[in-house]
C-alpha cells in the first residue's frame, strides 16, 4: 500500500491498542478467560463498538439549524456568510465525483464574522466530502479558550450533546469551562487517573465535556470536534512518537486554521507540510485571515495541491506558474482533484465590502522613548491624546504596547493621569501575559465585558495591553493608540476599534452604548519613534524585525495621513510591507539594507530549520520509517512547534517571617501537599498561579528555584520554577535572579527590572 495509507493503518492500530489496554477492560477480560481462542476473539469483536462508544469516538449527526439559531447571533448572516452558504454549496455540488477534497481561504477584516463563516463552510464541505466534525485551531491558548466556549455553544444548539468536543492545548485542564468538576458531587477522572467527587454543572457544560478517555495525553484531536492551538496538529508532521495517531485524528474532519497570518516562517513550513498530508487524505481545509500576504497563502495552497494528487512534471511547472489570490473581502476555494478555483461572486463581494466599509483615520505621532522626551515623550503624547477622554465626555480607549514593561509603566502613568484630574484611577485596566493564569483569565473577562458586543458600556475606560489583544478578542474601543508595529499587526490592533459599528448599523445602537462626541470616526494613532528621527527602541529587543518596522513607518509616512479605506486598502497595504516583490528595496541606505539582510536571513534560517525537522511530503515517504527520520529521542515534549527561547512555568510564592510558605501575600493560602497528599483541586490551584516566562531568566540559577521536595515527583508541579518572595513587615520583597529584580505585583503582574 502507499505510505500515507500505511500511516493511517498504523494510527488505527495504536488507537485500537490504547482502547483495549485500559485497565478496567483488561481486568474484565481476565475474569472471562477460557480455553477457547475462538471464543476470546468473538468476545473481542462484540466489545469493540462498546469500547469506541465509551471513549467518545462515535460521531454524532448535528441537527443543522438556521444561521442565527446555530451561532447564537441575532439577525441575518452577512454577505460573506451568505455567499458561503449559497455559492460555495452550489460550486461543490456541480463538480460531481471528481473532487478530492479542497482548500479554502477566507479573507476579511477583523470583526467580519470569519469564525462563523468557517463553521458554515465546514457544514457545506462536510456534506460534500463526508467528513465528520472539525478541528478549529488557533495561534494561542488564550484565543483557543475563547473559541472553545463559542464552538461548544454552536454544537449544543444543534443537538450535539453526545458529540465529543475537546479543548486541546497544554493548559486546557485549567480552563474553567472545560476543566473537570471540582470536589462536591459526581465521579470524575482527575489528571492523575484517580476519581474524585465533582459538582453539578449546567446541562450544556456537562454534555459538551468529552468522555474521560479523550482527555488523556495525545487523544484530544480524536474527538469529533476539537478546538485548540495549532501546535497540537503540527506535532503530526514532526518525527515524534505517535505522530501517525495525530494524522489519523485529522484524516476525517474539516481542518480550520484561524489567524493564518500569525505564524512565523518555521511554523509556515510545518503547516504547509501538514496541508500536504491532508491533501493526500482528501480533507477539506479552511484558512482564515485578515492580513495574510499572497505569497504565504499561495505557498500553502500549492502544498495542499501537491499532496492531493500525483503531478506530472508538466503539471508541476504549470502549478508553480500560477498564483492563487483570494478576493478581499471574500473567499477562494481550490479543489484537490484538478486545481480548479472558485471564488465569491463580485455581487456578494461588493455587498460585503459595502456592509463593512469604514474609513480608518491613521495618525502618526512622532515619539521619543525615555525620560528626556519632553512634549514628544511617549507617555506625554499618550496623555495628550487621552485628554478628551478625561473630560466630561468620557469614552473608551485601547493602548497597545510592544512589551510588558512598557505596558506596566504606561498603566501607572495613566492612573496618575486620571487621579490628577479627580477621576477614578480604577478606570484603567492592564492586560498582558505575565499575570498568573487565573488572574489573566479574570482580567480578560473584565476587558471583554466592558468593550464587548453586549452589556452596558462603561462611561470611561482605558485598557492598556500588549499583543494579547491582537487576535480573536471581541473588543470595541472608541480610539486605538498603538506603539509602532509591523503593518499587518497594526491593522489587527485597529480592528479592536469601532468593531461593532456595522453590527449596530443594522440592528440599531443600544442606548447604553453611545460614542463620545470626540470620537467622530474610527481612529488608529501610531506612536512612531522612527518618525522622530530615532532608531528602534532598545527595550523592544527582537520583538519585531527592524526591517518590518522601517517599512511600516515609511508606508505610513507616504500616505501622508490619508485614511485607510477598509476593506478596499487592506490587502494592498499588507503586500506593500509584507509581500515578497523583487526590486522593492533601496540598497543605497546602509541601515535599511542591513535591516533587510537580517530579516531575510532570519526568515531563510527559520524555513531551513523547518525543512530539516519536518517529515517528508506525503507522496515522498518511502516507508513508515520516514516519519521518524531523525536520530535521538522522539518524545513530544522535546519537539519544537515554535522557534525561540524555551519557556518555563514560574510560580511566585510568599515566604513569611513565621516560615510559612503561601500562594498569596496575606498568608491565607498555604502551599498544598506539604503535610498530606496532593488532590487534583490543589494541583489546579497551584497551576492557576503560574506564569509562562523565558527559561533564560533563570539560566545557571535554576537549582536555587526548584519546587518543594514534596512536589518533586509530580508530573506537573515537579517541573515548576519557584520564586520565593520574602514578606517582611507586610511588604513583599523582590528577589534577585541573574542580575535582575523579580517580584509579583498584584496590580502590575510579574515585574522584572
């Protein structure tokens, strides 16, 4: 058989082995042992369906409802969504039996309902290709958590109570909507395989939780519906143990990738290779993005097509000579059988553009970082921009910073700014990734509650955040102020301003959600140090490539304050900065040429690393050994789906003068497991206080920050880095680590100076 088929058979054997190797089943079969091998085999055949059902692997047919009812949205679908339901369905229905899967690219501005469009496309494609369920994958755990709640509602509203739905990322079990029940009533499986009592949940929460078996390591993608980070799927094309099982899990469900622009060149190589395998399997794929360069989308589509069918040399040359470009806004579907492309009609595209049309004012403010900036100092400029909000009119602003320290400093300055005017400093909120997990979840909830689509809008609110707000957070600010960033990301940040205007234009603006008088139009203010004649601030480090920052600054300067017409201008702006076009660069400027050379060198290096590590293309695998072509360990924890510094999970604890060690500065939450067994609720409490940080922060000093000996053998707590903060006279003292001062501040999160 062909190697990709052998891979699926291998995955099936692994799955069968895991199912029958469950301890309760083995004990049952031991008690039934007889002398007849035929009888033993017959009983195994009888047991097979029950094992599959108990594991949650039998698919459920959804009762498809109307658009509004299915997705919990008032009103009718927009033109993009109507086009998918009508035009895509008509296009795939006309192709008869010649189609072998296909890949779809959906492009639209932030807030245009791409997630619902993808699920509507899945309904159409599943009906045509016979797939059962979908994997909806996103770039981060935070965005996955948000999407999980939405997908759970969609599945539940369509009578999918018995369907397996999993949240698949490394910290999924900490998610409040997904986690196992806490002690209090009902038998549940803990992360250690033991059972504890659990409390009652709402009906849909209980029914949407996957069977216990699906919660095991490496199994979540096998569920009929899976939501999680794209890393979980990319592991399928790395030479790690059980990668065949992951490929099997993806071989019969629609594959949806959200925020397709958010992946670096290394991850693009892995994603392209996975699409190549999915093309061989005939799996329909849906890619979603607001700011994806054509060069990237074209490469991904071609990888899929190379896997979908065997190409002759002539066909390969013809494929390389084509460019697949999706309308913006709109969609493009390319079938896997012959590469025929179908796109949204011009009528529907024009309707979508008209529904979403917005003129975005983009103002560039030259700023100087540091204390000596005077009136052009970055913080002084932000204060000046927010003066109208501090007046009686109020309003809501989003300030996006490039680094956590800058966000913390901006937050403190803006609290002083409001306090000096006799206003409540509590109207300033801070959100970044260096809060403990439980606090970050609560802060995200507060931010989205105030600037989301529903509920009363605060009279005055300033949200200071980092890049965590760029993706999949449904926010609507009156003005967005942002540090200079690559242009595609600036457009993502701008999408958090006036996001619901089209929504309210159709349904009528609620009386409790007015715009202040000073917010006359959508506005993005870019704080640009390059426009002030300065270089890229040293504190930004390598957050963004200098070349992209310079190209963005020049592109904005060339516009001369001209508004960005959304959606018409979006794709051209993305291509101007992020697209690959020969002859676009001025080599006479030494600074620019050095920045470009460094950018392209890093990009090529990352792609090269991906090419070395990834498994071969589906049609190039000679045998199963091709999936494990690298010598050495094959454990998943050793595989890298992302390049960059290693991360560790940091737990900040408090050491009191009495010697007690607690999870809180007040001393009320003692460190669990010191004088008794660790319960699952204890483990969850500890992990909820952890923060992902750069492992280099503790290089050479890791030994001094090991967890307590009582946790050493625990699979989760034993790997933590513990920062022991002394508490003296009621005050928390910082800890010196590798020449830096670290402490966890209740308002600022983790502070490192």
